[in-house]
C-alpha cells in the first residue's frame, strides 16, 4: 500500500499570498492540505474550492497551544500569517513541538532572529525551520550570494524593489510596523537601529529610472550575519519620494506609526483602497558585495509580480523540504539550498553590472 501523502498545514490560508499559492498547489508536490486561520467561513469556502481531501481548522487566537492542536499530524507547517515578528515564534515553536518542519515568508529582522534562536531546539528535535521564503529575503540574499560565489563578503548592500498586484492587509500591517520601528544596519556584526529616513539615497535602475531607497529593518540584517558571517550589512526598500523629502518626512511618519490606533486605521483604509490591475509587472532586487580582497561586485535580479514570485519560492521550498533536502535546524532557503535555488525560480533573471553604472547611488 502506498504511503499517505504528507499533510501541509497553511497558517494564514485565507490571505492574498495563500490565494496565489493555492492556484497551483500541485507545485508543492503530492501533499494533503490543511487550511488554518481565524475566519471559519473563508476557510470553508477556500477548502471547498480546492476540493479533494482538503481540511480546514479555525483558530480563535494565534497561541502555541491552539496552533499545536491545529497542525498536529502535519509534516510541514507553512506560515503566511503576518506580521511575522509577532507570529513566527509561536508558529515555529508549535511546529517543533509537533515534529513538523516550518516555512514562512517573513522579511523582518526580529522575525528571522526569533526563528534562528529556535534553531538549536529544532536541530535536537530533527526539525527544519526555513524562514524568509518570500520575495524578501530570497531575492536579496540570493542575489548577494550569487554575486559573491564561494568567496567571503565582508560588506553587503541590498535593496528590495517589488512590483505587486496590490497589498494585503497582513503585508500592509507589516510595513506599518516597520515604519514605526525605524531603520537599521549591521556593523561589526552587531545590529544598530537608526532613524527612519537616514541614509536615503538615489538608485539608478537598469532601465534608467531613478528611485529612492532607504535602510530598513529587513530580514537580511539577520540572515547574512548569522548565515554567512557578513559583518557589515545594509538592506533598503524603495520609497516614492526624493531622498531629501524622505530624510525630512519619514521620521515624522515613523513616530506617528507607533500609535496602534493610527496603524489600524491606515490598514483599514489600505484594505478598502485596493490597487488597479496591471498587465505586466517587473520586480527587482539590487546587491553590491565587497569581498575580503576588496573587489566589489554589483548586480540585479529581475522577476515578475511579487506575490507570484513568493508563491513560486514557497512552493519550491516546501517541495524540497519534504524531500529532505534541508538539514535540521534553522536557515533561510538560500542558505539551505544555495543561490541555485533562486536561479531555478520561474521568470528570474540575474545579471552582473559594471560597478558604479547600473546601480549608481547618489
């Protein structure tokens, strides 16, 4: 008799990312799905639409005991429920307690650090934890590792520039929390917080467009120092304003976003506003690595729509984890599988540029 297909429990199964992922669930391999979330009606509808032997389980709160009960019997727990700085520790610990592997799409430094902290516990339990399987940090860390090759990078600068079909409530809440937290960077192997907007600068895209990027508290600030020993790391995001305006305005925005009431109101407005559909999307990431020798290498990743990239990355991460390709403990997908993982994703193009030209900073 053939063995039963492994169960993959998806926490946050009614959100936008889950919807894109579940358009083609077969890419995760031969699995049985268990949808987990707070909205019972939405879970039931999505389960019925998928058909087959899809299960669903409702949570009233994202607490370890409830999550453990919901995911019991799973081979892998996939968390799509942000903000991950709040959810990742509870869901990852529940996965360890039930003997399941764990994958998430976090791109917040505190979230990745929390999962890395659980790495020794996971290794002792024979469990694999793979945080950061979404566009960030796969597109940024992966590009930096591809540029460095087998050499040690003593300094890495990355920037994340996704184009997406709208913004989910979870992603928007994560963005607002990041605004409240301010910026940051790693120097001497240690994280240093900084005022949001400090370090805002212009970056020239491959198509000649000039955009503003600024340092943010992203997952690369955890994944690169922990996974590769890189002592100097800066990770930036794009903003739609000139650098001088960003430096002046964003500290005020950061202070305002520390209000829970204001964040909730902004999230509600963003959910209602939506975004117009586009025919084509072009996402980018940029990286500049300085090797131990002093050589500087710079390059670009080009891909399509951001949620589609994330769904492709997650599908491949889940598939390879279930095959046993990742060792027990905690690592990002790029650390576990190498930069070839990034190169193998659909529609991804990597190119090295002449330093100081395509990626010129001003």
